[in-house]
């Protein structure tokens, strides 16, 4: 009698415990969904308020408001309305109208709901503004203002006060001390920058606001497009981990690009990154890896850089692709966002000059990649379209007098060869090569074969051929070594997916 009673007793306890676990899981899931919804309002708001909006040209509050209304400062100067399509509310206690819009002395006086508030007022007034946002029901805020933890002392106290107020109302914060955010697919430019990037497949988050403006300028030259663009600043609340979680679920994002000076919660970041990279590649440039760089990081955003060796190990274990320079960050992200992952690890180099071919081959070897051995059938086909003194090996040097047609024939042979999984094409410009004609042919061949390709028209900058390739999603870089590195990012992605059993 005792045994059945005890068995039944334990059975009841286990059932209750199981039910409790299930309920806790549901609660946790709902909490995660709520967190993602609050992050979503940063990038997909239906209404935006600017606390600190100004009618005075040149002031941050004026630039941000005009960027939201018009899309960019250039548009504002020309009267071209190309900005946010939702409701916009300027907040300024000393103005009745700003940029043709009714201004309110407090966000609490706005008659409609407000999804997102951009705050650009002196630091000592920010906590009060957050209090008003809480009373209004605002859930997401971007604090542009500097003068917080990056300053130490009183600045840290001010930041803690702001956080305490925000937590009371469950308000999420990006910043403080940041440039702002851009959501190209929402036509939202909530920054004080002077330009907005094109739409595209890359989500970018940076701890440096100045770097954001530089990346935007670079993106115009390289035809890079962005789905989300964020300056995180001090990361008092919303951090890299929160953002990559959101980017993970954003259908417009194919690659995540990060500039990191420090991680306030490294364990959280790498735990989340480990799951995100299974679906979407993450490329991170971690600066502050020297003692002097770490000191600069602390004074810049009030963060501690941490051990670079620890970061290096964590990046490798989590599958995050680490860039060691800005050029590597851009080249890897471009390749991963626009090019397919190769099905194998066999690379062919196609060139019209021996020197660049050697440089590329050295870089391939130094990065641990593999130059494929060309099969007899491939060699025979190349023999038919090349002069007798072509290289007869990989790198495939088709000689300096090559025309666009010879390149076309050779590239088609290599891209269709079973022993070739990816091609790095190099061109040293000559009067016979016709780079733009060749660019059209490269795009056509790439589309017909589906194999990845990276290109270097060596030394050519801001040419129509380069612009066309970039606009079609083919990484075109003026240095052969960088074209190799772009391919390296794709090969590393392949290795990771195989390791995880995803390919």
C-alpha cells in the first residue's frame, strides 16, 4: 500500500514540475517575443518623436528632424521629401512650429501614440525626458546625447539614473552617445549624418558613430546596400546581442556586419551569435586589441576592451568571422551578403598577368585555401582558346594580350569545370581588354553557373566596369589580395556549415 502511494505521489509531483517547466518556457518565449517587438519599433515604427527638435539650422536637433522628414540633409536643402512616411512629432518647449510641423512642449502632449523617441537634449535633462516617454507609453528611445559613462564620474551616475527610469517603464534604449539609427526599408534616417545608404542585404551595427558615417560614404562607392544601420554608442541597454537577435529574424538581412570595441556581456553575445550564424553569417571587426587601443576604447565609450586572445577564441568557437581591418570587414561582408557559398574548396585563379596571379596564389596559400588541379578536359579546352604559351596550370594565365572574348571563353570553361568550385578573376588593364565589356560577360557567366566569383581589376578605381560589377553583387576590388580574402570569407562559411552539419 505504501509503495503505490509513494509512486503516485512522485508521479503527481513530476507532472506538476513538468507543467511548471512548460509554463516557464511559454513565459520565457513570450518575454523573448516582447523583447523582439520592442527592438522592432526602432526599425519599423509607425510614429517618431524628436525630443530636442530645433528650428535652428546646423543644430543636431534640426539635422535629425530634417533627416527624418526629408531622408537626408541634401534632400532638405532641395526641398525633396523622401523620408519617413509615418507620423513625426517635434518636441521643443520653446517652439510652436518646426520645419512646417506643429511642435509640442512635451511628448506627453502629443495626441497620438508614439513608437520611437529620438532624444538630443543636454544629458542632465535626459532622465526627465525618459520619464515623460514612460508616461506616454513610448517603448523605444535613441539617446543621441553624449556626456554619460564615456566621461566617467558624474556621467556614469547620469547614465545609471536614465537606465533606472527606463526600467521603471520597460523602455528600451539605444545609446547614449551615438549617431542614431537608419532603417532604409522604412525610409527612416534618425541620425545627424549627412547621407543615407541604399537598401540592401547587410545589417550593420557599430560602437563608433563616426565609423558609421565613413561606412555610408564607402557604401556609395562600392554599391553596398543595408537593411539596418545602427550606431550603438555606450550600449547602456540595447547591445550587440539584442541587435543580432533582431537581424536574425529580419527577412531583408542576409549578412550581419559589426564593429566592436567591447562587449558588456560577452557570454550573452556569443551564446546568441552561436545560433544566429547557423542561418546568417556574422562578420565582426573587433578593435582595441593592443594596450593603447584598449585605453582609447575606454575613453571613447566608457567600456573595458577585455582580452583579445579570449575574443579570438570566442569568435572561432561561435562561428563569427573575425575581420582584422576595415578592408577585411567590408570585403568579407560584401562576399557573404551577395555571393553563394561554394559547394567545394577548389579554387581557380584566372589572370592575364603573371605578377598579380602570383600575389593571389600566395594569398590563397597563406590563408590555407586550395588551388585546384585542372583536369585534362579543362586543359584541352583552354588550349583551344589560348595562345600556345599560356600557363597550362592554375593560376590560369591567359597572357597579357587577352581580349574580353578570350576572358569570356576561359571563364566559362573554368566555371563549368567539375574540379572548380570558385573563381578569382584578375585583370591588369590593357588596351585590348575592354574592362566594361568583360564586366558584362562576368555577370552573365556568374548568373548562368551559380558559382561564386570575386574580381580584381587591378588598380582600376571608380570606373564603369567596377561600378557595374559591384552593382550586380560581384565583389570587385582593386587589389588581388583583397579579392582572395573575399573568397576566403565564403570558404570559411562553407567550412562552418559543414562542421555544423548544415551543408
